[in-house]
C-alpha cells in the first residue's frame, strides 16, 4: 500500500453534521469572546466585585452601580438621545414645554444636538403661529363695524349660547353705547352652554381659547354676532333666568325676551403655514416670542447693572492691589526683623528674648 493510500484510509469520511456543529461552536465562541469584552459583561462583574469598571479602585455608586463618582462624569448616560426622534415626538414631547427643551439642550453637547433638531422645534413654532392667528382673528372681529339697532334700551333677559362644536371658546361682549372695549365673559366648553342677560344691539365674540389653538393647527375659527331684535322670542320657562339674582329689567317674567345662538361643528381648514418650508423652526419661533418692549426694558436694566458691577470690580481690584503691596512690604519687614533677631541671639544667647525666639 502506498503512503498516499495509507493516509487517505486514516481520514474519516466527510460529515456535514460535524461541520455544522463545528461552525456553531465557532459562532458561540466568538459571541462569548465579544460578550466578555462588552460593557454588559463588565457591569455584571461590577455588581459582584462592587468596584468601578473603569478605574477598578473606587466603589461603584453611579450608573446602576457601574462607575464611581469620578468616572461617572465621563461615562454619563443620556437616555433621551438613545430614543428615536419619532418616538420622542409622539410619546414624550406633548408633555414638555419649550422651556423644558431649552433646559435639556444645555445638559451636554449630545443633548444639545438632539433637542435642536428642526422637527422638534416645528411643533412649538406651529403652535405659536396658531395662537398668533387666533389673536389676529380676535383683533379683526373687535375692530369690525357692526350693525346698529337704534338707541332704544330693549332688555333681553336670556341670551343663551349653546356650543355644539368640538371647539373650546372664549366669549367677549360689548355694550355698544357704554363700552369702549370688549369685556371677557367666560369660557364655553364643547357640548355645553352659557346664559347671560343683555340688550338689543349688544355685540358678542366667540374665539377659540389659547390652549385649543395650540393643539389644533387650523384657521378661520371664531365669529361674532349681534343681538337682533327680529330674532327675539318670549320664553319665561328658563329656570336659569328665574333663579338669577340680578336682572336687566323690571319687567314681568311673562314679558321676558330671549335670544339663542347655537355654534355648530364644521370642517376646519388647516392653516396655510403648515405647507411652508422653514429652514430653522427654532429661529422662527424665537421671532414670535420676542416682545420688543420687554426686551428693551431688560436690556436697559442689564446695561445699568453691568456698569455697576464693573465699577464694583474696579474698586475691588484697587483694594486687592493695595493689599498685595502691603503684603509685599510686610514680607520685607518680616525678613529684616528675623535678621535682627538672629543678630541679637548671637550676641546675647542666654537672654530671655533670645530663648523665647529660639523656641
């Protein structure tokens, strides 16, 4: 038998099962080796050893008993930055104000990068735009010229505003002959109503609340109405009118006139700013939040305070320079006095002062 045939007879036949087991063992070994070098393995070891995984000297008290106080400053955890932006915006951002975002962005460089993404600030920017649109709508309704129904005083004991819509409204009113500006009356929640007394020709405004405007980015919401004498009706059956302590007239309850205004739900158009492309939502948001009057006031106060602090600092610097000069002079005198003591001790070693100075 040749040498080649002898060697071939000693080699076992090829087995795919053996090869698969070998590959599986190799993968498990590699995975185990990677785990032993991983942070998770070190953390498990730390929980047993109770020492910092970084310096291995001090006790691990921070980061779930992973690092000591000194090493934790470098190896800090920032769980927010580990979250996907979509998850954060959907589940967490609705519970945070823009001031919270500003505070979080000042924690570290990573947090600053994460919380200054354009999509995060888009939410606050669009909410602020919606509030500004609501204020413009309210101002427009207040400046509008309304129809006059003469100068006769015609009391209306029951003005009932019924809100059947899903919008939360702020209600304002104005007596055309006596009031120069509108007066805030109350808030009307969805699917509810309010009742007041008034007169013919009285102007009423219904505008969405600020919080509702922030949560619903639509436009064209808000309206006004005037108490029309042609729409009055006689209905003394309202219990809320009878139980009211103050009435607008001394009429017999059988002669009380009422007026109904119903707010129906409808389709609301999304505000046009949602379709705009903004390069930096944070900058646009800051533009809306700036109040020039308050800004000027704070800037002026800051300038005055800065000058005061600079003058105080100059005074302190002068005091420091004077103290430094005095200390330098005292050190020179101290050296001279020490030399004089040495001279005295040399010539009168047994004198009481010499013995005291030597001690």
